[in-house]
C-alpha cells in the first residue's frame, strides 16, 4: 500500500511538470523540456502522459526523488527540470497565504468570493461550478504572468463537526453529501474540464486549466489541543466511520 501511495504521489508531481512544459503560455522561461534537454523521451508529446511520466521517473536518482517530495520541489538541472512551488491557495479566490502566489506584479489582486461555508449553504451546484471556473481563469492568468503556480490546495473537504475548530468556515460544512457535491463541482470546474480548449488553446482531453489538490480529507480538526496538526492524531474508529 505504501509503495502504491508513493508511486501515485510521484506520478502527480511529474504530470504537473508536463503541464508546465507543454500548455503554459507564460512570460517565464523557467519550465521543462527546453534546449538542450528537449530530446529526453519524457519531452516527446506524441507519447501518452503515463508513458512519459514513467520515463522521467526512471531517469531520476533516489536523492533527486527525495528532493521533489516537498511543497518547494528542487530543480533537477541535468534533466532540465526547474524548481516548482506546489503551495498556491484558492479556497474562495486566489489567496496570498501560500508561497506560490504573489501579487507583486502585473496582477495586484484577485476576486474574493464568499467563504466556502456560505457558498455551500446556497445548495446551488451551478454557483459552485461557476465560482471555481472564475477562480481557475484568474489562476491561469496569474500563472501565465509568473505570479502563481498550477497546483492549488483546494477544496478543503474536512467535515466541520466541531464548532470549536477555527477553520470550519473554509469547508462546505458538516454534511457528507453536501461536502462531496461541493467538492465535485469545484474540482471539475477548477481543472477546466469544460472550456479548457478555448481558455488555453489546447485540444487535448488530459489538459487541465490548473490542478485542484483536495486537502484535510478527514480528522484534520480532531483533538487539536491534544494532537497538534503536524503530529499524528489517534482517531477512534467510530469517528472515522462517521466521517465516511
């Protein structure tokens, strides 16, 4: 199980590098597959994405793989892979609290939408979808100008079961059905499954506008005073079942 998780994590990381190298129309020159590194097999866009990802993984040394397992992934100069900051935030609009976002540039600000728990209370799936679509357009524009990444840590899908938890407003609430419905609409729209061709000029089913990274899947709010969030929390089986 651990090997499967590690493989999946690495695959997602490498897929994002492909996005940076292929479908970005950015002023920054800091993306993969440029000369003289363009001849590597993983740079060949005629191959399936999975084939290219496997090719890249096979070329990485163990120390290089370890360097990629953080939010600020290190560059791999010998393969022409630039450094990448994974941490950009967009729970209800592009936010500056992640190191991957900067408003010190051409774009000085972004649209702020209502807190997630308020939008979720509308029970309006179309509203959720359209909100995420607007966020995605702004996120892609900021990436194109070098002010944000392509990966956004949203939505927060942790259920809000205890009002004493201070981050409940960024979740859809306590109900699993409502939270799952909100998350599906947000992820589908943020990633641009509708309209990506028009937005970035790519005629490819696998292309993304930006990538959604669901966070705090469960129990992030569990016993905050006893188990600080960066430690291991012991969650009773009953609570896990209630969350599921």
